[in-house]
């Protein structure tokens, strides 16, 4: 099976929301990634915000205390889901691996 593999470095932009789906635990959050492209306003490039799903096997080993503002490196795959309420399709990253990074790593990547 082929899927879109992604690797990104960014800041945790929302407080992680932990939930249980059946017997599995999941944490959902958003990661803010700096973009190297300029917008119409010189000096201002808004970050790209991506939704990230972290399932229990990744949570247990790597992120006991993930908080808003931390710099993280996320590797995983793109996935989509369709809202039963609105019919809209959303894209998110399902993690294979996530790790905390020193803040200076994020500044170097920007």
C-alpha cells in the first residue's frame, strides 16, 4: 500500500486532547509549522497548522507530558476523514513517531 509519508518540525499549537476510542487511546493536537514563502505582507508569513493524531502505542513510549508550545518532530502518514455532520473532508497526520526537540531546532528549521 502506498501512502503519503510526512516528516515535519513545528510547535505544538493547541493543548493536546486525550480521548479513548474503543479500547485505544488517542491524542489529537495541532502543530504550527513555519513556511518559507512570503505573503503579500512583507515580513509576515503565517504558519501552517496541521492536525495530528497520536495513537496509544506512540503515546506510551514517547510523550508522557506533551504540552502546548513544545517543539516536536513528527513522522507519519497523511490520512483523511469525512465529517458525518458537515460532509467536509479533513486531512490530518497519523503519527508513526513523534519526539520532543530542543527549541533551537525549530528556529534553525525556520
